[in-house]
């Protein structure tokens, strides 16, 4: 009797095969077959095609799920409570993440003794960073249809929340519209399930391309930087997330971790918080989180919760400062903490956005933006890990907030999955 491989198993298998194939492909000399047929052909179609399909669903899913979640709360005070708790968790843990990173960077000194001249190559181009005032004003869309079309997530969230609150206040007369959004939500989830069937192939293409193009020299030179970033993430996940979860829920974290492997497979391969939203919503439902909470906290977290990215930024800023021989004082450290925490609100959960956030932090303490060129070579690898930490924070926050609102079914959370009998 053969045991059928689950979708999660297939995704992890695609991850492993992609890693092995990418390493093998890296050893081959450049040529038509490697560059045109494989890297820019088959692997690009598999990887980019899957990522594009997931991204296609992000805006409609976030929009309708937030409307459904907000409209179903009934009590506007409850919306305020959930929103306040969620924001407190997201901003608080992000600040802790930056402090942890600065502490590790100051003690372990990732940039000490490295020769900058051997590492900088090419010109670095980073998107223009925005001031805090611009970020706040940019939340309000002047044209919500255009915001939906352009995927401006903060504006989409603002308009969705306003729509949900208005539907809530209108009451009975808005029921027909609520039914439409509920149906649209189910439709979006079904479309995501169809797309996820192709996830193993997409993951294979993405991971193969990454390890076939990242230079081994860059990885060796920046190994210390990578290890310190990963150490910061491990501390944050085990101490901060694990500690807060145990403190506020009094439950074992194991049931969540068993389910989270499905989400981690998506975040590790796509490096996109937004791409994880459908799977996160699905496992939160399986763990017993009420629709009211999960429909609000998960889409919100994908946009404003960037703990993993904040850890990378803290270590990266000190790494760049040490490479350039710049000493940062306590005032600079405080500036980094505040800027990185607030910057997390104004960035979308898509691959590579951490570089834009980092440019804002570097500017705030007077460090040259060219320093970003030092870590660009390994950015894609770190992006996989930090996105997974970002999304884990979204899920942990959802469980904690739902438990505090008596919206978490503890019997369902602690239940063991039934074994299928063939």
C-alpha cells in the first residue's frame, strides 16, 4: 500500500531538488543551453510563472477578506480592540527585532576586518525612500480603483477597512452586498487552491535559479554576516515569538509549527509575505482561529509586520558602518530602531522590498547607500529566511489576538489530524 505524498511533501521535495539542481547548474560553463534554455527559459517560466499566479490573487484576496472580516465583526468596538492589539504586537516585536540585531552586530562585528574594495562591484540602484509624513498620507487612496490595479497594499487595506466598517454600520440593508463579498472570498480561496497545485514546480524553478546564479565567492566572504542575521532570527523566533505565545495563550506551540511548514515552503521559495496570505488564512482556519480575526490580522501583517526584515536591517547597517569605518553612537542606534520600525509600515510584502527599507535606515544615520552593494549578492538567500520570520509573526499574532478575543477554538487547535485509511 503506497502512501500518497501530500502537497506539502511535494513542495519540500521541489525545494530540495531545486537546491541540488541549482548547485549542479552553477558548475556548468555559460552557454546557450545553460543561460537561454534553462536559466532564462524553463526555470524562469516555472518560477516566475508560479510567483505571478500567486501575486495575481493577492490584491483581490486581501481586499475581499478584509471587507468580510471587518463587516462580520458586528461591534465596531471589537474592531478597535483587535486592531489595537494587532498593531501593538506588530510594532512592538519589530522594535525588539531591531534591538536584537543591533546588539548582535555590536558584539559580533560582522564587518570587522573585511576589505570593501574587493566586495563592491557595479552601481547600486535603490528605489526612492519616503518620509514618515508621505507614508501616512499615502495610506489614503485618491483613486481606489487605481490602487487596486497598481497593488498599492496600504491603500487597498485602508479602502477595504472603510468599506467593511460602512457595511457594518449600514446593517440589514447591506446584507446582499455582504453575501457577494463572502462568495467572492470563497471563489478567491478556491482559485488559490488550484494555483497551489503547481507550487512544487514553481518552487523548483525559483530555488534552482537562485543557487545557480549566486556566486560561491560572495557567500564565503559574507558568511559571517549571513550567520549573524540568521542567529538574530533564531533568537527572535524562539525567545520572542515562543515566549509571547506561551505567555498569552498558555498552549503548546507544536500544533502551530506542524501546520506552519506549509506556509514556510511558500515563503522560503517566493520570498513574498503577500504570496503567503492564502496559505496563512487556510492554516489559521484549520487551527481554529475565527474568521473575524484571521481575515483582519493576516492581510494586515503581510503589509506592516517585518520582523525578519528588521533584523536584517539592524545587522546590515552595522555591517556597512564597520566596513566604512564609521562609529555609530547611542543616538544613531535609537534613530535606527525608530526608522526601521516605522519603515516597516510603509513597505509591501514583496521580494526585495527590504532593500528600499534599508536605504531609508542608512540615510537616517548618514551612511552611504552604496554600502547596499556589499550585501546584494546574498540578498536573495537572506530574503527567504526573513520573509519566513515575517510571516511567522503574522500567524503568531493572529493566534494570540484571537485567543484574547475568545475567537480561538482550543479543542480544534489541540486536535491531532486524523490518519487516512486507504
